[in-house]
């Protein structure tokens, strides 16, 4: 007999999560990126918006896949994820995004490989902290409702 699988977030809930994450990230990360990189504000905003679009698509795919695998392996929903797994989740997300965003930064800014890597690592570091805090708060503000009972029927 298999254990019941935890409920995943709805498409609307996932869309809200991704939208809030990306808007919040742009508002929080663009000013320090502009200051640290020397890239003008509007160019930084355009670059980070392009990366945010890539990240939004990656976010939806990564979070859904991570939640699905975690649910199958543990029987637990994402809003009950323990601290260590939250850390792994945030680092895994940013590692995948780093691989996709490095060529974009190089092309957009004209930075060399090493300079773009350092800028991307700085962004990734900031976003790892942000992703951890955001997802923790999101899970607390928008918990996943447990699956409805089956009216006392045994399965």
C-alpha cells in the first residue's frame, strides 16, 4: 500500500509565488548590483529583468519538480520542508540559474568571462539569501491546504 502523496501548489498559487519573488528580487537587488558593478541603472534594470524572466521560467519548473520529488520521497508538502533541505533547495536553484545567466551577463554588459562570473556569483549569493527568506515567508503566509479527507472511506 503506498502512502498518500502530498498536495502540490495550484497553478495560480505557483504563478503568484513566481511573480512576487521576481518583482521583490528586482526591487531589492537592482540598486546594489548597479552600485557594485558600475553598470548604469537602466542597463542594470534591463539585464536583471531579462535574468528575472529566465529565472521565472526556471523558478516554476525547478520548484514544481523539487516539490514533486520531495513529496514522492518524503510524503511531505513543500511548506513543511526542513531547514537543511531549504538550504539545498535555494543553492540548487541558484546553481542552475547561474549556468543560464552567465552568458546573458557577458553578452549584455560586454564583461569578460571572469568579471561576468564574479558579477553573477554576487547576484547568486544575494538571491540565495533572498530565495531562502522569500520561500520561508511565502510558505508561512500561503500554506498548502492538506488533501481533503475521503469522507471516512478507507483506502
